[in-house]
C-alpha cells in the first residue's frame, strides 16, 4: 500500500508549521513533559491558538465544532505537533473522551462538554489504572454506589497524567461488584474540584511531574454524568483505548530524536577524528532506525485509512502503538550509546551533549511501553484479534 497526501493536505502542513514557528519560542527543543510548571502557560496559549484556527478538533463532525477533516489530515496535525514537541495538543479531550461522547454520550453531555473541548477550554484526565489494576484493568476496585440521583465514589486511581491540571476526569468504576469482572463496570465523568477528590503528585525519575495518584473519598457524581449504559463501561472504556493507541505521536517524537541524533553525528568527531557519520557502523545503525521509524509511520497511516472507511481497526491500532513505541525507544537507546558518559549530564553542565535532552527523554519514555496498554498486552491483542490465535 502506498500513502500519498493531497495538495490540500500539504498546504495544511505548511500552514501548521508556520503557526508553530510563530508561536513557539526561538530555539524551542521541547520539554520532556508539557505539564511542567515552566511550560504549562505556553501549552495553554498554544492550545488556544490552534483552537482559534479550528484545528484542535478538525477531525470532529461539523455539528460538534469540527471541520469533518479526514483522519489523514488529522494524522498530519498529530505528527507535526509531536515532531516539533509542541505543547497544546489536548489528546485526552480531543482524541479520547470527545469521540467517545459523540458515540455513547447523552445529548446533554454533548452540549455541555464538546464545545468547550473544541474551544481549547476544559482540561481532561483519564482515570483507568489503579494501585492494583494496571494491565489487568478489569480487576479495578474503585466503587461507585448509586444513591438517589448521584453516584458515591470511593477508591483510587494512579499514574493519572495531568490530574493536577485537570478540570474533569473520565473514569472507570465498579458499579456491580457481584458481576463478572469485565461486567459491572461503568464510565463516569467526575469533577476534579468536587469535595473528596485529592490529587497526590508522583515525581518521575526524570524529575518531571505529570503523573499523580488520585483518591476519592465519598465523592458525589451526578447520575447524568454516566456515559453509556450502567454496567456497560468496559465497552465504552475500550473504545477510548483504541483512540489512544492509534496516534502517530510516538513516531513523531522518535523522528525528531533521530533528526537531532543525525545532526550530532555529522558534527561530533569519533576516536579517529572523523565525524561519527563517517563510521560505517553508525551509518548502518542510523539507517536501520530510520527504516524502523518509517515502517511504524506507515502503520499509523494504515490506522487512519481504516478509520476513514468507518472501521475501528483495534488490532492495527495495537500494531501501530507497539511499532511506534519500540522504534522511539530504540532511537533513544542508540542515542545514549553514542553520547556515552556525556549523555547522562543534564542541562547546565558545560560538557552536556544535546543539552542533556536524550537522558531526560529516555528516562521519561520508560513509560512509553506501559501506558495505553503494555507491549505484552498489545502483542496479545494482535494475536487474538488480528491473527485469531487461540487463547491458552
């Protein structure tokens, strides 16, 4: 299969690059984590600038504030944003909960939340993983008991990205503890400022704060904030993951890292005094990584192609997520190998290479093969749904 972009798509790419050049600081190399205090204000400004052009939700139907843009047009947007490490791309709202509300949400939920997401206003976070429920998400224990016109929620969520910035959380809770574990689960929309919600920061090993643990102590959620049918949240929740796994972000980040590493190899001398780029072994490995990134990129285009036909390609989305995260990790690993001991020096050191970015990115990216479903989970999904292999 050969993917080509239309002239209109390429014009959009050029316009997006111009907007990024006009709004990002000079010499911008991107933060390892856009939730950092120093870059959050920039993230908010960028989101508003993108939303003002109608690009934040261009892939949404026009009736919800979108432009009915093709999935391929949207993948250009995501790829360019990731390659520029540009903040402001609200993946939780625009790519995850927004499309789910269009499919499963009530008319009132659509009226209340979708316009605000499209305008770049409300910030969402995702409440899935728990201290004892990660890859086996269906074992979650956070409980929601219906009392009159409200659910009363008790429990905890963990690894909750941007919870300390979020206005709302879409979360999976157990509403029927007597049902089989994949049933009796519901999706709720919880106000992060409601009484009983506590956000506890988790500082990751790169020194960044994006993850959090969120506890719920008798938190009341109005019954109108139930998404879909009661006890049918597993189906709703898995559709969110398909949107999350189908992104090109992983490839965009990996390609930017590859570009920086290639420039480093052209400028840095090896033991023989020649540029590293003249070393046949370096050239061969860089070519292998470039091919790996291109293969992963084409998989993301295939996901968009299926979506453009109205299909929900769960197994292809898993393949895309797996290929992209592994390719990105391999680029960062090779970068750390080439940088050697200088690579572990952080920004501010006179001897730091590439401003210490690769070490930060590699530590932060340890989560890449875990979030949105681990590598092992993706392989199982590919085997079961794509290859129709038996479960043993």
